[in-house]
């Protein structure tokens, strides 16, 4: 994978879009001090380079109804490549798992789960343990209140 060369305007475009994905193109251009056409061309180049993977809305789940958000650390039975691949295939099919990261340290994965309630979460984990996902053990951490959830500080990264 080749790294795309980014200048300050590209970083500014990415930073604005990370915070406000639905911003009008003319407003985006004004915010990054470009005319609309060059701004649009840069945005398209950033999309084609894979730097912008998509646009999505932040949904306030509390307004949709009761739910729980749980972070789960997972340790696998085996550390063979096929065990990691199997676990990742199982997780990819689980809609309740909204994020999953392979991590270093004492655990193999960190998962983010959104479930209707604790019982639904436990059903999910029981199913994972009964499947051939290879989970040795897991630890769950229920989110009691959100403190911070924002886009990355792009100006602090790279170049």
C-alpha cells in the first residue's frame, strides 16, 4: 500500500469531513480556503486513494430505546493463524459487534458490542462460546456513560 502525499489543505479537508460528513461542498471549500472545483477534485482524489472510506451519521441510540454498549476483551484458545482467521470470520457475521480490533498485550481482541440488554449480550457471548470461534475467555465492560467520542485529531498524525 502506497502512502498518499497530503498537504495542509488535504488534512484540513479530511478534518472537516471527519467532524461534519454532510457539509455542503461549497461550505467545505470555504472552510479550507479553496474554490469549490479544486476542493471537489481534492476530495475525489482523497476518496480514490482510500483515505475517505465512507460517510455515516452518528445515531443517538438513547432516543431509539433501551440498549447497552459493552467493550469485550477476548483471548483465543490457540494462537495459530487459522484460529485468528476463524474468529474474525465469526465476528464479521455478528451485527451486534460494531467494532473489533486485534490488540497486543494480554488479550487478542477488543470488541465493541451494542445489544438490546444484558441478557441479549449474554446470549451473543454464549453463542460465540458454543461456536467454533475459539474463544478461551472474555472480559466484558459495560459502558455506564459516554465521556468522549470524536474524530481523530488529524493534525497530530503523520507528516
